[in-house]
């Protein structure tokens, strides 16, 4: 990692159908369907909407053989319609479905938490992918590490890296380089640390596979966009990332403009800034630089804070260098940047990507967005969202909500809106709203309460990591969730 300037991490070229990533190719953007994979017409229509929006890599869940086989029908219809979209199969729980899907798709994503490297299944999949020219993604999820990894490492960034490297080594031993790797979490601090540790581990073993970035369960609206931008932006500012997905609990095509904005925002980052005290910073270990207990926004008293404004085209590196070069190493700092945007959403995404990493790394103690086109209240709200996304100050209810996929058997967008409408006053609570059990319980591990799809019309409620009520009717689930929150004393009188 270069602290002084933006240098994109070198990666080997991987071809996903007609889309090339890594090498000298620009960052690619992608999404995932939320249709039933057995519904060919609905899945094809959604893929085509995503493609028209600019997302030329689209993933579909294949939770069983039936879904795996139907991917063939989906691909054939797409091609008949004139779309060359790269189609990716998402495999969980049933490794043999990967072999079915690999007959039809351009890439297969597997979760190492559901595979072993000593049973021959993974090696067989590699050979099948080699024969058909299919790429692989080793997709580690914070919430679903293999039990043997979890027992030794816990659900830590280090455990995620151990899981990924085990499978990457097998790929290298088999001389298979059409591999992409990802390390996703809904916790931005965990996510960023895991990717940085992964890059260190790969560099140590001379591996240069492309990296796919994403924050899982980011939610929706501007808050979801800000959370994704903080995590993805921190890594892209480091030069890490060859493909990105902005996971939103919205129509999948809505993800593409945000992902494209981030990719374009980091296409060039001119400027070099000398860092006098690199020893004051660790990219993989969070530590607060100052003694400020609650970071501030620009409308709050700034007495005792030094305001440092970024003026260059590489604001993250410029501000990081300025902070690390301070004569008083623990002097409280507010980071500032001016934006001339006409869209509040664009402002939020760019500011989160530029300034959020300084907060996420414990370097900054406050944020000041100078945007003359917007009201003080609007800017303050965005600043607070960025502080919360960086996990340094919580001022509102946090919703850990998955974007849903073909495994989701209820209307998660409407459900999230209903839950938000009745619980948004519960400041400092984290509520998980998850489509299914694949990543649900694990990815919402730091949530106070959880609402997880359990089957058609059925919901399971969680308090922390513990199941409280199983398989309750969906029409009763929101009221029962509120009763659970009240019973635990988290509902104000």
C-alpha cells in the first residue's frame, strides 16, 4: 500500500464471458438478480435492465440442481435477445450444483465456507471451468466461515483471509489463474481490514488475482449508498479493486449508477504527498489517533480541532499525509473538502468515498463537507451518515439489510420500509433484515435484533445471535419484532 500516491494494484487479466477485468482494464461494475432463478422470463428481463444500466456482469443464485439447470435457459434467452451479459452463478451449501451451473455460465462464485479442499470437489470444478473457459470467484463472507476456520480464528478478518488463501493456493497449484476473490462483510471496518490483509497475504506469495469489492447488507436510500461508498472508497483509494458491486435493498439496476460513479471517481487520482511519519498508521489495525471520544460534524463546536482541507484531486492521500505529518501526533483533526455537485446523492457518495476512509482508519475526528448548493441540515445529515458508516459515531437506527436474491421468499423492500417506518426513532439500535439464512444470521451478527426469512410466508426473529421465535407468520412478524424490542427494554417509554 502506497501512502503517498494513488497506484492501482496490478492484477492478472481474467475474462468473464465478454468482459475482461484486471490487467489494464477499467474497474467493472456488476449486480445480482432478486428474481426466482426458475422464472426464466423474469430473470432475463431483470438482467437486461441491469445491462442497459451499464452492469455487464450479473449474478444469479443457484441453490439447487433445478436452478443450476435453468441457468442454461436464461443464458440462451439472453443471447437470443442480443445481450452478451456475463452471467455468474452464485453457489451456497450444495457444492455439486457448481458443476451443473458451470455448464452454462461465464463465472461461478463459490463460498469457501461450504467447500473443503481435501475431497476433490474443488479440484474437479477447477478442471471443468478450465475446459469451458469459465472464471471462478472465491467469495468469502464474514458471516459464513467454515466451522474449522471459525473455531480457530473466530469471525475475524484474519479468519476470512485464511479461508480465501487456502483456496487460492489450490488454484495456483492447478495452474488456474482465471480467479477473482472477494472478502465481504456488512461491517465496513471488518471488510476493509480483511481486504487489506488479503492483499498483504497475496503479495507475500506473489499472487495477483483480481479483487471484487462490496459491502454486504448496506441497506437502501442514501444511507445504503454512503455505507457502500465508505467501505469501497477506502479500498479504491488504496488502489485495490477490479470489480465492484454496491449492494442495495432496491431494484438491482439501481445499484449500477452508484457503482459507476465510484469507478469513475477513482479512475484517476493525481498528486503525490510525502508522509513523514508512516509509523503512526496501520492499514490493518484500527486505532484512534486522538483522545476525542465522539467525532464531530461541521455545525458543532470546533474549538480545539485543527481543520485540514483537501484541495487536490487525491483528497484521501492528501489528508492522510497531512494528518500523519502533524507536529502534535494526537492533535484532533476535522477533515474538509468542497464539492460543486447538483445532486445530493452524488455529493453523499463522493464525500463518503473521499472523507470516510480517514474516519474509518481512526485518523480524523470530524468531517466538514462544504457544498454551497445544499442546506446546512442536508449536509449535516450526510456527515452523520458518514460517521455512522465509518463506525465512529452512531446517531440513528442502523439497518443491516440484504439486497435479496432468488432465495428471498418475501418482499424485502416493502418489509424494510415498514420496519424503518416503525423503528427509525430507536437511535443506536441495529436491526438486521435478511432475505434468508444463507448469510443472514452471520452477516447480522452485530445486530441487536434480526428479522430473517425462513420459508414461504415465514419469518424467524433474533435477539443478537440467538433465535427467539421461529417460523412465525409473516403478517405477524413486525408486531412480534416490536414486542421483542419492548420486552428487552429497548423501546423508549
